[in-house]
């Protein structure tokens, strides 16, 4: 009987110890587990204003000793992944460029930039976001782009997924709801880009192309100038003084460029208040290329707009008091020598 009791006691002790070890092992995250951890998305939808970053939080079911990669696809209206890199693989180097989107910028490598099959087959679409080993919480960031156009609220849908070489599992669709950015400042932008010059020069090349300018005048003084960019741009801030401002748009020099067909410079000026209005005025008929600019002896190569600022409200008229319309030629205020000195500073 004693031997029987001893055998039973030894057996119970052994079972108890094995159970204790088993529980301890289950609670020890340092011991490798079979399979791949699930990435658990906290929310499938994020609402932002244009220009803000949409952040999605994911919890890793349990940490792993390898980095975690997440595939990100932008979806079309039918829920299908769209192309994110375009190129010609037959050129010999298989070079691809990122596709630029109007509403968002994904700050992670495209399938091509990621190294083709380094992360498993991606099917020629999407991006790859990588996170270090032993990560427990992931912040996935998608940038939204700010523009001036009042578009109303828009939604961008994306898909998060895994591939065969990825060390975690996920299959989720997410949405970014983007509200218009509404600004209080007025921006004037003068643009004349293109490849229309007979010389073949870039129209925006300050040295070899054309030179057009913007100037802002308030209270009889020049408060802003934009001379060395393409497009040129000025901004009246909402915090600036109320009153009447004058914006001069001028053609400074053709740099010797001509047009056999007598073409006008395809120049336009845009007046923009973010999320409120974008108004474009075609100035091409005012600046015939072969007539040259102010510095070439053409005194007519300038036009003016008046901006009445009252708080955050801007009323823009041309020299004929026509609201947002083509202006007549105006006498420039700086002498040629004064402006040459300013532009050479």
C-alpha cells in the first residue's frame, strides 16, 4: 500500500510541475511562437483637414524578432488597387517613377523602390511600410495634400495587406476622410512655364528663358516682390493691414527669345484663397513674345490689379474696375534703373 501511495504522490507532483512549466511557457513572450502575429487595427477611418497627416494605429498581437512589413494599396472607386509607379521595363533598366496623386502622398517606398520581390510579390502596385523587430504598436502615417480648390469633403480608400514574405498578417480596408483647408490669406501666382520658345530653352530658365515679375504695393510703397521664381508668387496675409493693395504683373525680358509665328507668352495669373476660390486670368494677349519686355524697351509689358482687403475678405479688380478680369496696360512705378538694381540684389 505504501508503494502505491508513493507512486500516486509522485505522479500528482509530476503533473503539477508539468502544468506549472506549461503555464509559465505560455506567459513568456521571449519564447518563439509558431505562425505570424495579427496586426489589429484600432480604427478603419480617420478624418483630417487638407495638409494634415492621417495616422492609423495598429497593435501587434505579439512581438516578433523580425521586422514587420505592411503593404499599402490605394483603391479606385471599384475597390481595385491603382498603379503607384509607372515606367517602361523594356528600356533595359526597368526604371519607374512614382505616380503623383491629388489628395494624398504615401511616404513609403513603392513596390519598385522597395526592391521588387524583397517583400514578396506585390503585383506591380502599392507601397511597403517597414517597422523594426519587437515592435508592439505601429503608427501608419498617410500625408494629405493641401490645395486651394474648394472641392468639398472627399474620401480616399486604401487597403492594408500582407505578402508571402511578410512576418505578420493583416487584411483591412481603411478610409481617409479629407475636409477642405479654408485659408484666410490671398495668394497671387504668375505662371508662364512651357516649351514654346524657338530656341528650345526652358521658358522658366531665368538665364536663358523668359523673366516675368510680380510686385505688391501698399500705401505707395513696395511691400513684396517676386523676381526670381517660376511661377512667381505673392501673399497678402490675413494679418496684414486692411486697405487697397496693387499687384503689378510684368514681362521683364525675353532674353533674346523670339517666336517665328509671333506667339504670345502663355502667361496667366491666379488669385487663390484656399478652400474659397481660385480665379485665373489669362494675360497672354498682353505679352507678345516678339515685343519683348520692359527691359527690352517695351513700356507696355505690365498690367495691374487692385485688391481691397477687409479682414479676411478680398475684392480683386483690374485697372478698368472689372472684378477678376483682364487688365489694361499701366505705367510701371519703378524706373527701369531702379528695378534693375532691385533684381540684381
